[in-house]
C-alpha cells in the first residue's frame, strides 16, 4: 500500500482554492490534440519533402554570367527551413511564420510552377498545409484546455508566492544565442574574406577562354576539370562537373600560377555552413529565451487561478507529474513538466543559475544517477496558473515528509498533457534503481517447465554490439590507414576491451541445466555448479554470478542498454534474466531436470573476432 501524500500546511493553501477532481481532469485530458496532430508527424512530413525536393529538383547551372558564389538570400532561406521543423515542435506560433516564409521562398524558386508536373515539387506545399492544420488544431485545443482549467479553478485567484516573483527565465538561452550569433558572425566574416580575396585577385588577373579537355577525380575523390587555355593546361576542382562537359568552353582568370573558374570562383561552403548552423542555433535559443521570459512575466502580471493537486517527481528524469487531488494512488497522471525551485531571498535572477538552485539540483542529479536517493513521495500542492499544453505554471509544496518548509517550484519547460505519444512515457513508480523484485513475483512470471532454460543476447544487446563493432572497425581503419605510426600503440590498449565488449554484447548466453549454469562470455564458457552459485545480480549493464569469497565472480558485460530499454517503456531483458537465474539459485525445485548438450552450452566468439580484426587491419593496410 502506498504511503499517504505529504500534506501541505493549511496556511499555504489560499482560501477557496478548488481541488482538481478526477472528472474535471479527465475532461481536460479529453481536450488534447488528436494523434495525427502530434509534432513528430508534422516534422517528418516537412523533412521528407524537403530532402526529396533538394535531391530531385534541377540545379541552376553555374555559368560565367551567373557564377556560383555565396548566395546570402538563399542561406537565409536555408536557416528558415532548418528552424521551421524545430519550431513546429517547440514554438508552434513561430512555426507558422516559418512555414509562410518557406512557401514564399518556394514560390520564388519556381516551386509552384513545377508542382503542376512534378510530384517532388507538389509534396512540400502539401506537407506545409498538413503541418499548418496540425498547429492550428493544437493551438485551438490548448485554448479549450485553458477554459476547462479556469472552469475547474472557479473564481478564486491569487498572486504568485513571493519566491516565484523573483524567478526569471531566458538568461541562459540569451547567453547561448549571443555565443551562436558570434559563431555565425565569424563564419560570415571568413566567407566574405574568401570572396573579397577572389574579387581582388580576379580584378588584376588575365581573363581567358579555355576548353575542357578531361574530367577526373583526385585521390580524395574530388572532381577535377582539365582546361586548356593559352597553350597551358589548368586543373580546377569543381562541385558540379556535369555543368562542364568535355569539349565545352569555359571562362577562367589567370594570375601567374593562380587560376580560377569564373563560373565557380571560390569555395566557401564550410564557412557558409557555419553561418547556417550558428544563425539557426542563435535564433532558436533567442526565441526560447523570449518565450520563457514572456511566459514568466505573464505569470507575475496579475492574480492567477489556483488548483489543489497532487504532484510527484519522476525518479528517472526529474520530471514533475501532476495528479488529481482525489487520486492518492497516483494512478492517472494529468500533465507533466520540468521545474526548478525558486527562492525568495535570491539576490540574482533565478534561471537555474543561482548557487542555491545549482546546489539543490546538482545534488538531486547525483543522487538519482547513483540510485541512492529516497523514493520521491507523492505530495499535496497548489498549482498556480491555468494549465494547458504549452503553458507556464508554478506550484507550492513540501519537498518531503521530513522537510517542514514549503518550497515554490516554477516550470522551466512547457506543460504537456499526460497522453500516449510515439514514445511511451509515464511516471515511474517510486523504487530504487537496483531494487530486486520478490522471488515469489519472479517465479510467478516464469514459464513453468522442466526443460533447459536459456537466456541470451537480445535485440538491444546486439544493437550495442553492432555499434561497438562499427567503432572498432572505424578505429582500426583510422589507425592503420596511413601506415605505421605511433598511433598503433593505441591498438593493444583499446582493442582487447572492444573485442571483449563486442563479443559479449553479440553472443552472451546463460544456460541452466540439471547441475548448474553454463555462462558464455567473450572468450570461454564457464561452468558454475548450483552449489557454487551464491547470488546473481544485474548492475550497470553487467550480469554478475557470485561464486563465494574464494572464487572470482563470473561477469558478462555489456548485456544491453537497460537505461534505453526503460526509456522506451520496456522491461530490461538482462535485468529479468538475472532475476530469473537468481530465482533458480534460491529455489532448487525450479531447476531443469536434464543436462545441457554441448550444442546448447554456447560458443564464445572472441577468438574468431580477433582473427577478423587482424584480417580487416591487414586489408586496410595493404589495399
């Protein structure tokens, strides 16, 4: 049975504050957007046509009359196209502006004309229309949720607690925006330096017309044009060799040993990409900062509706979940958000940067990561502000039963309804990170039978193994590709661990038979008799089979990625495997009645993986 909620002292509950009851909360939840309007589908609907249009639409050829230099208006439109999918998710009102700007640029590029005859050109305006419909639907229902919350709260309104009035949002975002803007400015300056250097040299160079005599690729895979002009052969790197077929005439400028194509005068792509990335990031951070600062100021502007609720902090990610006041078992979450504590005696603006806030939150993070924090309790709270999707709220509650002081928390992410989405998300039950389930519960979930029991590498574990295998292959390539060097000293240090991890993640196996366990790791199969096995535990993606003080434990690592499995709503397979093996250790009557044949005991793949790694390294070195 769950402990009762941590009570909130009566003096901290404003007179007349209504309790948010389950019927009202369910009406509020019923007003969430339809699944088709989830931002994920809109983002995918935008990205796919964008990529399709870029890949399929014909490029304007580079010519001497219209050289392919830096196109700053085009770069600005690229920034808008990069930002719009992000804003669809985070800032739907700004996304409408981005969609409108994108369609204007699309029309200027001739997209609407092409759309009558080309599917790739028609896809983007259709995706923009779908996205716009989804955003309008989301905003409309957010207004409906706000009206339902105001109805549940009744006429009572209260100003924010004094601590919340000192809380400010946006300073950190503004700082990052300034940094990213500086990065973009540096990229712009460098790109202009490249363009100005070309213009200055081309002004004093000799202009010639030559003939393309060959196209080839250099050792780095770059396309090279060979151009004959004035009885000399010049080589030019080009990004679009199809614009310069063999035998065509091209204009070039020559100044001594320096020469350039007039149609492709210079390459500032790297600096242009830096401008795009820096500007997009700066605008994203700036918009987030303005939005947070505006919403925070709106909370302080006038008295707010208040609701009595129950809240619990998620044990995994610190997310605050809100429940109805009459849901003491915390069975039906209503909404969630992330929050930070606000302190009345702060000297600085609170943006998560103050010393007190940092100390509280860093301590909390360390405890959660180590699994040593006590289970987060369910707490009574007063919610300030009308909650709806995208809203800003504050709450007052005690931290736990041992802390008499009532603390104020302010949201630092938008309110989100607790509804099913593409990724399963919900409040976790308060439990210790490495808690063991009761043996009776484990046994009840096991399939009955007297045959062999086998636990082996599953999908997540094999995915980890394949990822590490790619890292191993890429590392070998990078180390030996340039021939013998001091970098080879890293190979004997890193490869044994990588090979062991890859082999274990791909093929680990535990087979239980009549006499004990066969544990297959990277290098060998270990036999652990039932009498020798003392405990089986899972920790940090490692399964450990204890064999007593005088014998080394048998370990398998890594056996998957338990954190990610939990994040996607699955029970970690390796955790369940360790629990079931532990149940067999404790309950002899559950053990198999037959002996495992050699074929069922498992086979380590570490030795063959060593041979494959050596052959791979030799192939890279010799070929």
